[in-house]
C-alpha cells in the first residue's frame, strides 16, 4: 500500500479481498496462536482468529507507523489542545498517574488540584464508611443517589457492577440517569431523605436529564420538610460549572472539581469515580487507577507490533475499512462485566462516530462501528445464531476473567468452555460435508441428511479477539478500560478525526425544546407532518 492515509484506507478493501481462510491458516501454521497473541499488564490478547496473514498484518502495521498515532499521543501528553474544536487538552491519563507532582497546564498546578480532589473524595468515602456523615435529623447516611447521565454515569455504574465482589460499603448506592420520571420515583419511594445523600454529577451542570432529576429529588426533600440548609447539607456536586452548582443550592465545600481537559466519557478516573470508591473502598479505587496507569505505560512505550491498543485499533480499522463491517460485538463472559458494552458504546461511538476530519473536511471512509453486546452465555441463546450463520460479518471481542471469586468453580469452567467454543465455532464453522456426516452418524437416511445438512452449515471464517484477564479485580478492570480508551484514540488518530468532541448530540437537544414547549402548551411551533401527528397523539392521550 502507498500514498496518503486516505489512499491507504481505501486500498484496504482490495487487500481484504485477498484474505485467506482462517481454518487453512491454522492448518498451515502451527505457530499462528503464538504469532498473533500479545500480553500487556498480564492481560492476554489472542488475535489469531482474525482474517489476517503476514501480508495484511504488515500493511496494517505500516498504516499505524505512518499515521498520526505517535504525534498525537505525544501532543496529548504535553497537554496540547488536541480536542481542537473545543480548544481543550486531553489529560484523562493524568488522573490515574500515581505521582502527579509538578503537573502544570496553562500555568495551573494541575498536580495539586488532582491531589486535593483525591484527598477530598477519600475523606468523604471514609466518613460515609464510618457512618459519621449525619443527616439533617442526626441519623447516619444510609443511601446515596448519584444523579448523572452519559459519561457522568456509565463509567461508575459499569465499574461498580463489575467490582461487586469488592463491595464493602454500609451505604447503598442508587443511580438516576434517564429523564424518565420512573427512575427517580422508584428510587425515592424506598428512601428517607433524612438519611440520603445526593451527588449531582454533571461536568456542565446544564444537562437537562440531570437537572430535572436533581430538581425532582430536591423537591422530594422539601416535601419531607427539609429546609434550605438541610438540602445544602445533603447535596453534593461533581462539576466544572461551580456557578451553576452553587445556584442550584450546593455549597462550595460540597463541590468536587471536574476540568475542561477531561471529557465526560473519559472521566471515571476523576471525582466521577466517587461511587466506585464508595462501594469498593479507597484502596481498591487506587488499584483501579493503578491498573489504568499500567496500561497507559504499555501504550506509551511498547513498540506498535506489541502494543495491545494499537493492535486492537488496527484490527478494527481492517474490518471497518477493509471488510466493510459496520458492527463490533463486545461479549464479556462475565456476569459482572455485563454493562461494559454500554460503557464502550459511549466511549467508542461518541468519540469516533464522526463524518468530518479534524479540519472539517468530509471523511471519505467509515469510522466507528456500532458497538453492541451483552454477557455470555446469554447471547448464545439469542443473537449468536446471526453471528454464526448470517451473511453479516460482525467481528467480536470475547472477554474472560480467568479466576473468579464465587465458589461455583465447575460453572466457571463451563462458562470458559462456552467462551472458547464460540470463538472456535466462528472461526472454523461447519462444512456441508461435515454436516452431512454428522446427520448420517445420528442415524438419518441419506435423503434426510441431504435435506437437513445445508441448514447445519456454518460458513466460519468469522473473526474474533479473545481477551483473558487474570481476574476481574480493580487493577485489571482499570487496565481493561484504559485498553479500550487507547484503542479508540488510535483509531481516531488513523481516521484523522477529533475523538474528543460530540457535536452530533446537540441537534436532538436543540429540537426537543420547541417540542416540549408545544407539548406543555407554553408555546406552539411548526413541525414536519410526522412530528406534528406524534405531538397530537401524545396530547390526546394526556386527557
Ligand atoms: O450529551 C452528551 C454528553 O455531553 C456526554 O458527552 C456527557 O458525558 C454527557 O452528555 C453528560 O454531560 P454532563 O456531565 O455535562 O452532564
């Protein structure tokens, strides 16, 4: 391949057409698994079951070498405004750096700010754990409602769930994200405001869902007789918009910082991680940061050929731009990781789901896949049928923690067997000859076998990665999340787009205003005939 990055990306299709059959590749190369596997932070990535050979892999490696990955990575570390449409630095990796002393950005002592924030988070967690945070009627806090959406919710929700075996908090945690009133109604119906703490998590403190949920909860406090000072005592915020949080009634001492240089979907490592620290304790939260920092070090220092995020990024590019796959399945074989696909959906799709490059020119190629998935083995009894036999090609990441904390070891072995069997079945498939032989062996007549065998054929040659974590501990979860962050970063660099803005979400927000005004009779606007009819039907149902 030669020419500009654009040319290279368009040349991938021709290269992809020459892809050899994976089953043959395994038969012809006893060392294939060894050749195409890598270890980072004790996490193993087996990428042997992909549609690559030495020629295509060399070409992809060259693409990485000639791309802006190295430059952009350097600029990121230096604090350059690589989020160019918002003129912001991208420093989420700094948030998990153990030693932040001397970190300065635009003349500000960021290291000190990060240290202060960590200390304040830890102090709040300790006070809650020791049941010394007393509510306005003198009883200890028993429940915490975390109000936020998108990047201010998905990370902590996923990590709290993932680390269930590490939970050690006497305080129960509730997440309120969706503006659907059912969420807050359900949460508060079982709670007592006198023993409930509320954290409003919003970088902008302007997100409608978060504001409305926070207002509804504040009203619930008022309805139960809480006055202004009681409310001030029970409400905290994590935000970079101090003025808006203060206007809401949250005292300065209860506002934990967020910064312009950390995007919402990269903010788990900041005060947005408070629910995680609360549920697993401060020391374990430090381990989460340490695991992410270890993956950062790997990403910053390992040569591209052994660099796990770079390898995963290249495989993704290969399928999107070479094989024209539009989806990517994320299949954690771990009940506790079942929210990972939702988390990575925002991380990947909000970062790289773009149509213009960094300079605003239309991208001549596709970026970001549709990320979807759920915990295995559930999906095997739902959508895996499509993965195995449909004409759609959906590359899949299988993720398995090797050791578990629960006592049902045999079930863990069965889970692992299914995980590995799925990757094997996707790769090798089942030929017509094999299906026919299987039918005959089960006692069918030749005629019966001939009729049924085509239905049992699986084309195979379907790609997958397998990621093996030593265990699902805070450390390895941190490393796993950072791995996906850096994969997305590398892909954004190759696609030459800005992975750190999200202008596409604005239009829907803008349009909902006039519709809401019309629905509530405060104003009337003109819409297309479909929207007008929908509004009319909604209004008719309210009477
Ligand atoms: O609307 C998208 C978005 O801006 C996300 O990028 C962000 O994570 C989420 O909304 C929440 O934003 P905030 O933390 O400002 O409430």
